């Protein structure tokens, strides 16, 4: 299955997701225009993730934009979003021309090497969610992306690179077993979110991301010493995450600063 098919399937799953959202709050509803699907949730008028629009083709969306603005305005919704299909650059231009703007920006972008290269505007290939590029091949792309978005960018893999465009650190802990247990990457993203959420503000996001990834990968490396197979590793990993102490962490961590380009 190629990436275009995967992207199409991922987009199609948004339709039933928003059907569920629309059924969960008072006055919420789905509005269907010609080729356009709009979830309206007046209970959360500032949450554009909930008030979302999907479309079948760019022309249908372009024609529906004035009606969508009226529809959400009449419902008292101040922020709504359009999920843009992959490759629809014309839609991005239409949205900008209609006055739509991004209402948020990421604090941290975490991905594998292929994902980060692609996000930065480069060309990369992947096997599903797995990268076909080494993390060091994405270092320049990560630094460019960090400077462009003003976010912390983490490229994770055998060696993890975390950069804000000015500071870059390489972390070399972890274990190949971490790639053989479903959910470890998602757990890593959740840890990053938790650490960043506990940080004092944007100035601390880079350090919080470094800490989250270091904590997770050191725990993974130690867990691999306790278990040799994926099933037992999953349990050992949870145990190491729960029991990791400062002394063991410091003795195991392998980190190096990367000079600015």
C-alpha cells in the first residue's frame, strides 16, 4: 500500500470521527453541503479542532466557503478548521485568500527522519509509518524546520536529535526492541507532551523535549537488559519508566552537543 492510499484512508476516517463528535454535545450537528461536510459544535466555539470541515474536492470547498462562514457565524462559532487533503496546495491558497489563518502552531514536532525531511520541504520515502532514512540524514532538515516554525523539532531513531534551530543535542540511548512493540512511539510523544506541559513556558520547550526523550530512551535501554523479546520487553519498559532514578539515569545517558551549522 503506497503513501497516497494511506493518506486517503486516513482522511476518510475523519468522517465517522466527526459523526461521533457531533452526537456528543447539545446543539451539535453535521451540515452537508455539496461535496462538503461540516461538524458544528457550538458548545466549544473557540475549539477549531471540534468545529471542522471535510471536503470531497477543492472546487466544492471553494464554492462552499462563504456558506461555511455564515453557518459557523450563525452558530456562534468563532474558530473552525478545514482538514486539507494531502497535496491540495490550491486549497491552501483558497483558504488564505478567504481570510483563513492558522490558529495555533506546534510547540514540538516529533517524527522519524523521513517525516521530518518531508515536513521541511525535502523529498523522502517511508514504509508506512517507518522511516527509510537515518536520523542524521534529517538533521539539516530538522534545524531548518525548527527555525521556520519556531518549534522544537525532534528526529527520533537509532540516534535522536532535538533542535530548536540554535541548539541541537544528540541522544544515543534506547534499544532496537523499542521498534518492535506497538505503541512505544506514541508513548514517547505522550511523554514529550507531558514534559512540555509541565515546563515553565516556550523558553523551556527544548530542554523539556530533551528530558522526555532521554528519560524514555534510557528506560528502554535498561529494559532491554532485563528482557530479550518484545513481549517481556513491553512489561520491563513500563517497570523501568516507573522506577528510573536520577543516579541510574545519569550513569546510562549518552548525549552530545551538536555544533550550530
